[in-house]
């Protein structure tokens, strides 16, 4: 799996979702410079030490941040504001990327879970 496969995934995503996911990708790269880009469960993700830390995807009416864990989002419910979420996905508008501070907090929570 490689960044080229992620590029291929993104090339098949329509606008405005593609631009939003490209922002997500850049923000995750900034948070996880040591991570490898992979395709995990059919979606782009970042992995550290072979373990997925964060993924993202697009649907017709929303984009999703995928914490690759069933407990990260529930542990951060207060920080998720008005976003719609389940234990496996945080959904956000197709044309509004998640704020960098929220991405940083989500990544930090997942890394702490993996190291614990």
C-alpha cells in the first residue's frame, strides 16, 4: 500500500469532497510525519508501526474522519461539538474540513490508545 494508492482513491472522489479530503490528508501528514500512508478497510489511512491511526473517506452528503478505534470518539464526546458521530466515524460537511486543533486532538488520543 502506498501514497500512490491514496492518490488513486482521491482521484475518484468528486468535488467538493476531494478538496476537503486533500485538506484532511495534509493536516494528518502534518500531525503524523512519521506515518505511512495506506489503504485500510478500503479507505485512505495513516499507519504508525503497522497500526492504523486515522483514516478518512467521502460519501455523497458528508466526509468522515475514521479514528480506527471504537473508543476514541466516545472518549472525546465533549470536544466533538455539533458534529454527527458514531463510535467508528466522525461526519463533517463535504465542503468544510475539520479544524486542525480537532484533528490534532483525535490523533493524540489514538496514539495514546496505541501506546497504552
